[in-house]
């Protein structure tokens, strides 16, 4: 059986901390895309999701700033462990806050809004998990 490995994945496996760099880069791209979507479509999304457009714009801005910080971080020759743990904690807090937002009804979300918040919380938690595993692997 032949296995095809993309160059970026082969590079990520071949260098120390490469998996963490890949996970941080993925996080940066997803966070940036989410931020742009929230800022660009705030008005239309507000009605669909049930969240105020000012809230969506604020979340979009935070996502863009976070994305820029992650893009900068992943360009370093070596991602400092403390920075990696900070990213894991930030993503864990974000995913937890997203679930709490639904559980406590902090926003009058529509069913579509609830679904979107849950899906993004699961995605952020998955990224945090990947980053956590990458940090543990980079120790060896």
C-alpha cells in the first residue's frame, strides 16, 4: 500500500515542534476566517443567529486579533512552550465560555445560533486538543 503525505504534513512531522506549528497555523486560519465572516456578515448573521450585531462584530474583531497573534507566533523558529500552553488555555476557555453562553442563555440565540456556537466550540476544543498533544509530543 502506498501512503501519500503532503509536504506540509511531512515537514510538520519531521521537525521538532512541527505539529504544534501546524496546529497553531490551522487555528490562525480558522480564527481569521471566522472573524472575517462575523465582521463582514454581522447584520445578516445577527438576525439568523439571534445575537446582536455589535456582539458579533466584537467577537469577529477578537478573532482577527487572535489570528494575527497566532500567525506571528507560528513564524518563530521555535514556538515557546509557555506560548503554546497559553494558546491551549485560551482555546479551552473559549470553548467552555461558548458552551456556558448557551447553557445560561446569555444571548437570545435562535436554533441556528445555538448550533453554530456548539459547532465552533467543538472545533475550538479539537484544536486545543491537537495543540495539547503536540506540546506533549514536543517534550520528547
